[in-house]
C-alpha cells in the first residue's frame, strides 16, 4: 500500500503543487496550464519524467477529461448528469468510483475490491487530500483522477460564488 498527500498552494498560478508520500517525501509534481485552452495538467515524478497528462475537453456539456498515462493507458473521466450528488464515470477502464464527490471522500473499485481511497481534510486553508492506493500499479491513475475531480469541484465552487455575488 502507498499513501500520498496532496496539499495545494492557495495562490498558485495555473495549479502547481507537489504530492508527498507517507514519509513526507516529494513524489509527484503537478503543473496546470495557466492560459492554455484546453486546460491541461502535467504530472511528473521528481526526476521530471512525465507519468501522466490530463486534458480537459473544451466542447463537452459536462466536464470531461482525457488522462494519458506514461504506460500508454488512456482513461476518460467524465462528470455525469445527476440532480443531487455529483457522479463521475471512468471510460476505457474496468473500474467504478463510489462515494461522496462533493465532500471528496470516495473509493476506486475494481471487481468489488477497493483499489484506492481518497479523502479531503476539512478546516484547512488549502485543498488537502489523503490518498491510499492499495494496488501500487494504480498510483499514477489515482493521482490523475484526484487532480481532475478537484479541478471540476474548484471550477463549480467558483461559478457558484460568482453567481451568488451578483
């Protein structure tokens, strides 16, 4: 089992942050595009080797991301239409996501077995996520999934805040 913690910087332009392992050692670095359309996130190991790239699709009714992993695997993460709780699908993957996305507490399952558990810490100044990956082969995928869903959540809370102030 591997555990990670994502602690995003409060005022990071474009979305640049480090992901640490259970010992607090930097393991991944994530950099989001600042003014690029479509929005992209590049995930690299600490040696600078790219392990994944997330690209938001521009012409999609609901948020949709293509995740290209270094091992050649391509996964599409899409937000599904739902009335009460956010729901996401993973295309091209024999996995499902269960949990409460709004609170960012969810599990990634394969054949009914938990592959990873993601939970957000509350009462912090920045977004802080704790990630437990039970099958280390899925570390890169789980990190990408968490970054993409957090981006959608941040975008939606920004839209809600700006419409509430009008």
